[in-house]
C-alpha cells in the first residue's frame, strides 16, 4: 500500500507539468498578441503631420539624388562598354 501512495504524487506532478507545457489554442494566442499590439501602439509617440511631411520630403529628395547618380553611372558604363567593344570592329 505504501508504494501506491508514493506513486500518486509523482503522477500528479507529471500531469501538472503537461498542463504547463501545453499551449493555448491558436485563437487565444492571436487574441493575446492583438491585445499586446494595441497596447504598444497606445504608448508610441506619433510625429505631428508637419514633421511626418517634412521627413517624407527629405526621403524623396535623397532618393531622387541617388536615382540621378545611379542613372549617370549606368549611362557612363554603357558608353564605355560601347567604346571598348567598337575597338574590335575598327581594325
């Protein structure tokens, strides 16, 4: 009889460990994640409209500058390639 009493607590602890390791279903997890997301969004310090507009303008100007530079380099390399390949046709 003593052996049966000793095994009961061990089985209970195993069952408790299984319950702790078991994940909640997908909908519960999605709900928790959504709650956390909205909670974080409430704490965000959002920029004013003017600041956002100014930052967008700066980004667009930088993109245009790089566009001009990359296009210039591309045209330069194209001309150089045509010049180098035309050497073989001259002789």
